[in-house]
C-alpha cells in the first residue's frame, strides 16, 4: 500500500479514566499531538460516548468503580459496530494474567501507569495508522467493487443488447452473399457485400467472445461436461465458418475419425473451433485451404487447425498466448482482430483439461492445436441447461 498521510486532527480519541488528574494529563499530552479528545469517567459513560462520538480509538482504564474496563471491552466486542474499534488499556496492574485477560477480551494494546509520554504517543499513532489503513483498504475495496459492477453491467449491455441485432444483420448478409451473383450486382457491389459480410461476422464473434470472456473473468462461467462425439462437435462448429471461407475462396478440409468419445463442455469446444477457424481464414490468402484434423494421446484428444497463410513473425510468437499482452494483427484482406479470441480459447481449453499450443512460420502458415482430456476430474455445477 502506498504511504498514508495522517492528519491527527481528523481522528478522535476517547479517554476513559475515573481519576480526573489522569484525564487532564492524557488530554494535555494527546492534545499537543493535535488529536481530538473526548472523555469519560466511568464504564457506563464510556459506552455512551462511544455511541455518541464514534471515536477512532479508545484509551481505557481497567480499574473503575461502576464498571471495570474488562466489562466495557466485553460489551464493545459483542457489538458488531465496535468489534474492530482499537482499544488500548491503561493499567497500573503489573500482573501478567490481568494483561493477558485484556488481550483475550479483544484489547489491541496496553500502556502501564505511570506512562511515558513518548511511548503513549507512539502506541496511539501506531493503532491510528492501522485503523486508517483498514479504512483506506475498505474504501478502495468498495470502489473496486463498484467499478467491477459497472464494468460487468456495461459488458452485459454490449454483449446482450447488440448481439441480437448484429446476429440478424449477420444472417441477412449471409443470405445476400449466397444468393446475389456478380452478374446480378456487379463486381464492385459484390466486393462491398463481402466486406459487409466480413464486418458483421467479425463483430458478431467479438460480441460472443466478449460475453463469454466476461463470464469467465467474473466467475460466472460454469463448465458442463457431457459425453459426446468430439469429431461430430468439431464438424458442426466448423460448418458455421464455411460461408466466411467461401467468401475468400478458401477450402476447409476435415481429416476427422469416424467417432471419438470424450467428456467435454460442448458450447466451449464449439467456441474454440469457431475462433481458431476464423483466425485461420482471416490469415489465409485468397483461394487457400485450411485443414482441421484430430489425433490422440493416451490421455487427450488433440484438435488442430492448420492454415497456409501469412504466419506469425518470430518476434511476435511469444506475445500470441500471453495473457498480459494484448496482441492482434491484420488478416490478408486487412481484417481486424480484437486479440480476445485466442485468450478466450486458451481459458476454455484449460477448463476442459487441455492446453492450447501453436507452431507458425512467417510466410508459410500456422497450426493451432487444442487438447481435450479424455476423462475429466469432476463435473462442475451449472446454471444453464445442457444443449
């Protein structure tokens, strides 16, 4: 924590002692240190002053006739409002058991009578600093919570309120791209149509990724394991990218086994495949090809997405999966990226007991591979239905 500058005049100390001369002396010593002082001459009055004045620290005498300091401590610590109020016992007792009793009841410190002025000021300043630090931490924590709630609300609005209309626009562009030919609209209009289709596809995926990333980072994403044919899931997720691939004249080839059973979260696997295929298409040249393949180890099934496009520069490869680096690059048709997709893929892969890796060579293409554990440690509860 950064240094906290304390102004003693901002802090109030309650002095509790049944001997008037002690009260006057303590007021004089602490007053010279610029603290604000309120006083009480007995236990009952001390509790009343705590209620009324809400002090930042209490200097509490133990031996008092109407209610001793121990009983005052019991009542303070029994009240949730005052359970953290710093209390320093003022005692002429030299019996260790009496001092230990005070600490067991919740005292923060003690000062023996007759007290040393410098020692008293030092101990008071120490506990005031601790109280001020706790207060600062609490305020910063509350501010952080407010910021996080506002952030989550903003992401939720963006992801939910924009996702639906962008999804509709995406379907419109998909249909237009499929049904309008160059002979019908002309080369320039077809090019603009392809551009619009690319923009809506990328925007929709960004919003979808943003929604999932927000859930992941705020602990609201649940993993639902179910036994499925992984090859079937990959093929289904990949078909969604076929239209985007065809717009660039790219062929997507699938080298998948007949059947591979695993327990995984289907929605997460689909998101990973869509993102990896989207990147492969984005960085592929016109008329190129992308290969989706599967292999197995003793413990995992591996899914690889290979392209033969621009590849990743050697100096950039360490940044690609680094969660602390916001890395993105332009595609072969200057398609923009958010840098969020691969981070999300890496997180979702870990949730399915695997790892996301890649190999790449500039000018020759990249292969991204994610693994899925054949057996999961334990199913996690979910607040969404299995689809």
